[in-house]
C-alpha cells in the first residue's frame, strides 16, 4: 500500500536524482519552451536555467541543426521516441556543444521528457581521427605516385629498383614484367648516328 509518506519519499528521491544527474535532463512543453531543467544544463552551456526557459528551445540550437531538430521534435510530439538524436547547442561564451538525445512524449501532459549527454569530446576525437585517416590516405597516394616514377641514370640509363639496386633497362623489364626486350634502331638514331657513318 502506497501511503502519502511513501509518495513524498519517492518524490524526494526523484527530485534528488534530477538535481544531481550528470546528464542534461529536461521537460519540454509542446509549445517549444523548457518547463524544467536540471543543473547539468548550467554546467554544460553556461546559461542559467531561467535564461534557457525564457526563450523557445530552438533558439539555442545551432542554425544548421534547427530544421532537422524541429522535424525530430514534431515526430516525438506525434507519439514516437527520439533515440540517439544528435545536435549542437549554443553555450553562453558563443561556442557550441554536441548533445546526444533520448526523448519520449507524454501526450496527456503535452510534455516531452528528454535526457541529453554532452558528446563534444567524442565528436572532436572522431573529427581528429577522420582528419588523420584522410592525411594518411593522401600520404599513401603520394607514395604510390612516387613509386610510379622510374629512376633512370642520366648517364648509363640504368634503372633503380625498390631495393635501391641498379639494373640495365633490359634486366629491369624482364624482372618486373613478362616482357623480353628486342633491340633495334629508331629512325632518329638511324638518321643521326648510323647513316652518317656510311656517307663518310
């Protein structure tokens, strides 16, 4: 049997949990205003709870995220839940923090119950990792391009392989491909080197 004292105790524990929670907890009315916020909002964004509740919530959302945030909010108000929804919220110092949301509606109260977690550090780490991967891919592409350049001696025309050994063109091609080299004389060399010998 639930007594008034028990109900009071449960309500006190609920309030206590709301106040000390690390994640950002809120009640959002269907008109787009926060009805209740826990202190984690102040620690995360720098605004007071009074400031956050004085304006429509969407004004604190990053402009690039507002359209899909409003669509998600409408979906929740129609009876669905938001699971792992991400968007950016304005901080008082002008910066933005990434929040990861779970939300469910209470249609009889015209209220959305939501919990958000600050994932800014994770997003920054992801971006740094993606930038590193892109840089490594660019470096690999450059290395592959360099490998396609064939080093040839300017004097003897020997070719250097990947192990830094020098080979004649014929030996290098035979080693690297299935081709065999046959020798001939091009028209230019015939005219400049061979024919003059016969006209002397």
